[in-house]
C-alpha cells in the first residue's frame, strides 16, 4: 500500500472516530485542544468523558488525573478539519437523538418513520445516507435491532412482543412526528419536561421534598417511564416513593407528609400521564387520541362493532375520568380494568 493511501485510510478511520463522538465528548475534545500542556481533572463527569476519548484514541490519560491530546492527534485533526467533517458529526448526533426519540415514542418503527424524524433537521438526506448513519451508530446508542424489515426496540423482540404492540395495540395509527424541540428534550431529559403538566409535578416534587431541580427532573423521567410501561396509578405512586431503580433515575425515598400531599401528587400524576407521548399510541398523547378516535368514529358513521378502532372509540371519547373511560396511563384499557383496579 502506498504511503498516501495509508495516510488517507488513517484519516478516514480518524474521521469516523471523531464524528462518532457525542456532544459532551466533542466539547471535552475541543476543551483539551486549547490546552497543549494538559489538564488536571477534578470533576467525575470530566474523567468519564476523558476516558471515552482515550478509548477512541483521541486523548491520553496520565496518573494524577492529567489528560491531554497527543501531538499526532492534533496534527491529524488539523489535517481533516473541514465544514464537511463538522456537518457529518452534526448529522450523526442528530441520528442519535432520533433513535432516542424512537425509543420513547414508538418501540417498533419503520425505516420511513426514522427518515421522517431525521428529515426534521436534514430534509434533503437520502435513505442511503440515513441508513449509513444508523448502521454506524455507536453501541451505546443502539436501542433498535431489525426484525421483519422493522426497527424493534431491544427487548421487545422477546416472545414477539413487538408484533403484539404493532398489530394489536398500535394498529393502523400513524406515527406522530415530534418537533425538533421535543426530540432534543427526550434526548436530554428522558421526558417532555417543558410541558405544563410535567412542570407542575416537577415543581411539586421540588417544593414538597426540598430537592434540587436536577433530582426532580430525574423523578419526572421515572414517572414518564411508568406511564410508558402502563403501570397502574397506585403502583406508580409507590414506585415514586421508594425509588424506581431505573438506569437514569434515583433510588431516594420520598415519603409524603400527609394524605393531602399524596392525593395532590396522584392528581398531578394523572394530569401528567395524559400529557405524555407514549409507545402504545405511536407517540400521540391522550388528548390527540381522543380527537383521532372521534374522527374515526364520525368517519365510520358510528357503526357499533364495525372495527377495532370503532370499538375503542367509546372508551376514549370522554375526557372526564370515569370507570369506563380509557385509563390515563395510555394502555388502551378501561380505567376500571387497569389502574382503577387498585
């Protein structure tokens, strides 16, 4: 192999490693580039980021928590730095966020649904480029595997749960296409924390338990997961009190000081749950489902039992919560047969 070809191949490998970095890792890389003599790290998060850079061969960690960019890496970066490189990095990071959104919103999705998410920021991207970006996603963003030409959330392929979700729960419902802001928020927070109902329960947690905003946001993320997993209301409240043990949540114990506090929290939780975008609804929230099913009902002439959709319409038409209303957790079951059983 000629020297020029070897260098070119090394550059391509370097570009691949560089453009695979997440936003925090890239920020750390650029931070270190500005400090040739090395940096003494004091924050645990920075140590983790530095170790990730070292794993990719982009940084060097030394004893005493000192980390620096090797000179060869500096030279190579200067040689490959370009607008095209930065654009490729941005597209990769947007793909990570689209995959994260698909995890929360769909559970099982088509490649066309992934394309619709990606097109929110890069409408001119072709399917070949999108698939290349998806296939080259680092392992820690690989939430989906392919089954039957669909993208299936890891774990959902067990016992063909994805077929049940797609065929018997989601049916012919269209994929909700979120805004770019919602995708960013799901990626950064694991919930739609800026929604009014989410903010209300977050503020309640902060004030009632005197915790910091970050801890409260983590608890809201856990609550979002209980809705997405259609947990019964009382069980979700208990999980909140004792800690969910989720990967990103907290295990702190949050005891209510009175029955009034618990009742108010339950009210806020039900309000929040109706405002969540969940997989069973392909990303639609409860109120959007009311409108969708009501429209289907009108379109079918309200013929009783004419289809699965028409059969479900009677369950979701009313918004006031009653025993025969759809459960606010979004499971599609009647309240009395789901969370209302508690």
